[in-house]
C-alpha cells in the first residue's frame, strides 16, 4: 500500500452494483481501476458517462473520471484491494443451481496479480461457502502465497465477503449509509476489510465470518420473498372468492401487529427472485417455506397472465396497453421482471393488439421481436387502447386521472387506482 495510505483498488464487474461502488470508492480519494468484459461499457465509463440508469450516478462518474480517480479496462491490474462484483445467475439446468463460474473466473484473474498484503473482497450475492471456494481457487493458482484458513502462520493476503444492501434508485445513498456485514475467512481478514469499508461507508460495519455473512445476505432477501408470497397468495385467494384484496389488506393492517405487504404480478429483480433458491439449493430438505414462497411468487405471474388473457378475450376489438416492464417502480432494471414476463406472454398471444408503455425503455426486449407489439408513450396508449393492464407502479401511471380511464377495461395488478378495483 502506498505511503499516503490511500489504497489502490481494482473493482471487477462494472454493472448495477460494481460501477456505483467503484465511483464511491473513487470519491473517497482512492484510485480505482474498474474491469468489465464488455468493451462498450469500458469505453462509456472512460468518457465519464454511464451505461445504467441510477440517480446521481452520472455526475459522480463524470467527476471521478475527470479527476483521474476512476479508469476502466477489460484487463485486470495490480492493486491493494480487489472488489469482485460479478453476476451469480443460475445454471441453465432447470433446477435453479447457482452459477458461481463468474466469481471463480474473476478470482483466477485476481490471483495472477496478487502480492503479499493484498485484500480480496467478494460482494456478489453467493451461496454459502463461495468465499472459501474462491480462496481455494486462488490458492491453487498461487502456491507461493499463504492463504487465510489454510496456514497456521500469518497469511499473506486477506479474503472477505461483504454484500451490498441497496435499493435501485437510491444505490449511491444506501451504499454510503446502510450498515454492512463484513465476513472474513479469519478475524484478521475481517478487520482488514473493515478498515477498507470505513473509508467510504458511514453506516455501521459489523464483522463476522464469511459463511455467516453469505447466509445473512440470502436470508434478508428470502425473508422479503416469504412476506411478499403471503400477499400474493392472498390476492389469488381473493380473486377466487370475489374479494377486493386491497380492501382486505387495508383493514387487516389496522391491527397493531399486522403489516401485510402489497401484492403484485410476482417478484422480480436479481435479488429477491434469485437469492432464496441459493438457500434451497444448500438445504433442499429443510428449506420448505422458502421454496414454497418462491413457487407462490412464480405462480402469481401465471395467475396474472391468465386473468389478463381473460379480460382481453372479453374485449376482442380493443387494443391492450401493458403498463410497465421493470421489476419495480421508477427504474430501468428489467431483470427477472414479472411485468416483462406477463407483457411478453400477452404479446405472443395477441400480437399487434398489444401496446407496451415503459418510460424507462427505448426499445422492447428481444422476446417481443416478431410479435407485432409496439412500444408507445402513455398518451398514445390512453388514446388508442381499450384495455389497461397495470404491471408496474411507475409514478407516471399513478397520476392518470379516473376520467382518462373511465371507458377502459382495467386490470390493476398493483392497486394504484383504488377507484378501478
């Protein structure tokens, strides 16, 4: 580490988490070398621009690039601290098996440039044991370095796991102010990572072991998934019994110890829709409620699609506006989005009758190719469509007054228009 105590940092993966993290570290005065496999991403960042939508990120990236504190490349570079923020999707085997190949590939690249005293931190949401597996992969590549947990002597490097807890649209704020769980392979590793995060995190940083930190991240999102599943299951029961689920929830939540969440067309995003399966994969016999919650939330997408089709069939001459593709309100992130699933299913079924309104998209995703569906603005949809299917509670949809919806058949999966229930 350099004499001025500012560590040189290498961030691997410049996506929704990696780029904001790199920018915040650079803002703290640390020189950051960002690595991404996509050349266009690298070129965009080096121009001081961004390739994702996030509040205030554009100005921050422009500032730290202009100051020379953030540079991007497709190649890794030596550093004092390495932060790995690459995807952890599923293997395409139909069993929701976690795919940690991107993490291991990043670890092997880091291994090539490691030196004594370096710190390696995994931020990617991962199955329990991934940080140890990463350590073993580095050890295999670098037998000259003493690894934490594999030697009785003092280790040459430190390895830790530190997941983010952020909300899209508030990523910069929450990366700075949220508490962090920092899990080290050893207590010494945790302390080294703690010292690093305290440079730019104002929230409380709590140290633990790596496996507990990995599980903590998964548990946080599984907890939310289970609670959403209760609301979504309740909404399907209400549909079958002819009840207004929004009214039922509103009344039930008047109980001082009841707080039922808001149902929707399913659960999306790369966290809640994915992370619980990592727990199920690690303990398939024990994770009964967590598995059931995942299945309920996936089933809600099929339920919404079926109800939307029935409404469209009942209005055979009408065009249909699907409002929203994002996995949650006011963001441009469509990963694992139930709205996207439902809208694409309707496009395949009804073709040119489908109009998609998504203010955060400049074009429709590839699964809409060949369907005849078109991307339109909200005013066009309100003028031309006789059926409205609300899939995302974007602010621009919430403010549509009753008189502009009065002659429409409406299926509001988000409960944004109480008068339409």
